[in-house]
């Protein structure tokens, strides 16, 4: 057996020859290092004083998700519906006020025609004028109520006679003047105007000592009450001795 030595190639021996040929070859030693290619290392050096800026400094375009776009579209549609509903309510309110004014104007025209008839010439050719306290004006009692109700909320002002502010007799005299009936500006002076009735109907003048109002039906009245409450609708049951006078009939 021939022993193999590192770096030595065994000699070839020929069986048919007595001569031994020896050959030797040496190989340089290779110092190989094992490198793990799957591991990557990096050295990073950071300057502690470096100013890198924040996220807010980045010029990033603002985008919306599909959900955000859908929500914005729904909000816009809801706002359009709200505006449409508001416009419709305004038109309806305007139409209602126009209807009330039309009814009030009709009552005024009828009242003026009746007043001219009652104030015409007598048989002896002399002109006569009827007193508002002895003549019941014709017209629509419903128109009186509708006209009076639009003044709810007007403030109570002692001595006032206009929608900017009035007292109880100022309110009633203003309403009935719209229908051609002149009333004095005092509750005592208005007592006895028209015809006293025991079966009150909407549009009748209501009187009690120191106060007047307008009956609107169903046990309710509208009147300029107090500086605290102003002009409002109230029950007639707070006083039991009301007197009723019919001025429009």
C-alpha cells in the first residue's frame, strides 16, 4: 500500500519495469474565508444635530378615499334637500299670508259698500251719517279673525295703536278700522259699540272692565294682554263676566 501525503501525487508504478518513477507536485495553500451571502450588514451614521423636518414638511398631495367621496356627496345631497324644503315652506307661508290678506280685503270692500248705503241722503235730501256705535258693519267675521291672528307676537305698548306696539284697545281699534269700523282708543269707549249679543260668534268684540279683545271661537280670544306676554291667543275662561258686541255681521 502506498501512503498518500498531502500535496504529493502518488507515483505511477509499472509492473513490467523495475524502474520506479516518482513525480511530485505541490499546490499553493488557499486561505478561503466563508462568506454568508444571505446576511447583509450596513453601517449608518446619523448626525444628532441634523434637521430632517417633520411629516408636515412633506409635499404630499391630499387624496380622498372612495368612502370619503361618497360621504361628501351624501352631505351635499342632504344640504340641497334641506334648502329645497326650506324654500317650499317659505312659499307655502307666503301663499297663506296672501290668502289671509285677500279675505281681509274682501271683508273691507263689503263693509265700505254698506257704510256708503247707511250714510246716504235722507228723504228730505239732507245727508245723514250713521254712528259706528249704532250700525253693525257687514262683512266676513272669519276675515276679521284671520286678520287679527296674524298679529300674534306684537308687543304690548301702553298707548300704542300700531303693529309696532299697542295696548288692548289700540289692538281692537286697529283691527276693526281695517274693516271700516271706527272705535275710540279706550276700553270703556268701545263698550256698547255695535250690537250687544248673548251668543258670541267669531269676530265679536269682547269687553270687561278695563280690557277688550276679539272672540275667535271655541272659547278662545286674541288680545293685547300684558307687557310681558304681548298679543296672543288665550282662553276666555280667565274671566266670567265678558260682554260681547257684534260689529261685523
